[in-house]
């Protein structure tokens, strides 16, 4: 289990305990940010009426101010969104590189919300996909509904149309592992800018399937696992797969590519890498990968190897539009030579592709460093 996954599990265990307790508590949730936010969107902090604290939203920059805001809410104050600008000095004081602006929703957790939060926490402790929607604006600000597996629980309490619109977005964002702030019309229509709803999703870890048990595969598997991916190395040659260097960071499977992918369901957050360097494996693997639903399909090899590969794929009936989806030679141009450097190159391209970024130097780009819509951790 990755460190991020371990922290997430501890947070859900704490959420379950607080939701089932009798104590009154305020929940503070990071729902939006500009610049460099200390934590990912969806970070939470609980504050009880007797002064107990659990969790953090900025790592220490604004937690004291949030505790004071909670006292106002315990005294009868309404849910509120507070905006804090974190200076570079404040950020440095808690070990951060730079400041930013954060928007935090504070609300007392009602009995209805406790039930929703508890169901989400239970689902995540059992690794069931889930999503939580928090109403940011309006008379029912702080109300929540959730997607737990395939079941929707709770209501935002505004309009039936808003619940339906949010449910649709919940399902889509959990499928894609996305978290972010969405806006709706006053009546709940998807087109509008009157009502804000924050949606936090917890999806299964994305997968990387690597065809070909070679040195580069072992290096990619090791780094990909540290990034939170579930990794599978597949090779039809059993003797190649048996090496313990693959099992150390990945599931290993003896199978032909097309047979293996026929048994796997892959989505936009998943990747397939073809490292076999053999046409009798490469072409079936690429054809099956293009039909699999994977968001990224990549292949190793020289430019000449790729030209020959394209000729064979085209001759076998693969459309040019599908061939254009194959990242080959895969990876960013960092001058990689060793397996470890190649793993960094390939995984950097996968991460950039998922974020919709070019992968160029930050100093030569403009706009936010971090994506406004974040991909959720497992």
C-alpha cells in the first residue's frame, strides 16, 4: 500500500469514528484553490465542540483560524466558505515551497450528513469506489449526497433536478477519478453558474499493463507502483516472467496479449505499454490495447521500428486514427538511456497525458502549475 493510500485509509477510519460518535463537530473541507495549495482538494479537518481536532487542510497555515470559525458555527452561525491567502513565509513555516489561496467550506455535520459520511468511509475502508458531493451555496449549504459503489445515498435538499444533475456528475467523476468544484443553475440544471457543488471522488487505483518481461518493464513497474498504479507484467514466455524482479512490484501473468486484455476492463485512467519488441506479440497487443478503453497506449522502440510497426498495423486493417493514438516511441524526450531513466520518461508522459499537459519545462509555460481538476488517489 502506498503512503498516500495509507493516509487515506486512516482518514476514512477517523471519519467513520467521528460520524458514529455523539459529539458535535464541524467539518472544514478544502473545496477550491488558486496557486499552489498545500494539500489536494477534498482535504478535511474535523473540529469538535470540546476542542478536539482531526485532520488538516493546509498543514498548519490556517487551522487555528478554522478552529475559531468553528466556534461561531457551534454558536448558531451558518455554513460558510472562508478564503485564505497563504503567504510564502507562512507556507515555508510548515515546510511548503510556496503559498496560494484556498477556499474552505465549514459546516456543522448534521445527523443526515453523518450517515452519508459513514457510508462513504465504510465503502473506502473496503476499497469500494465512492464519491461525495457537498453543496457549497444556498439555504442547505453543507448538505451532502454520495455515490457508494453504484448506490446513491443522501440528498442536497434543493431541487430534484440538482440531485439528478449532481448524480450524473458524481458517476462520471468517480469513473475518471476526478475531484473538483462544479457549478449548476439556480434550478439545478447542468448549465448555469448559480450553485456550487464540490465533488470528491475515490476511485480504484489506475492500472498499467506492461507486455514484455524485460529490464525496462521491471523499472517501470517499480516507479509506477510508487506513483499509486496497480501494475501487471504480462508475457507469453513463462521463463521470462518468473524472475523475482517483476513480482517485487507487479502482478505477473503468463498469457498472450489479446487473450489477457479480453479478460480485463480498462478505462481512461489506465495505460497499456508494449515492450515486447517482437511483431508476433507487438501487433496483437496494440490492436487489443486500442480496443480496451485504456486512456494511454504506448510502445517502446526506435523510430524505424515504429515506422515498420505502423505499416504492419495499417496492412492488418487498423485505422490511421487509431494508429495515431499510439504513443511510440513512448516517453518524454529527456535523453533517457538506462531502464530507470526510461521508466521516468515513460511515466512522465503518462502523467502529463492524464493531466492534459504537454510535459514541457514549467519555466516555459504559463497558467496554473497544478491542474484545476485533480485526479483522485486510490
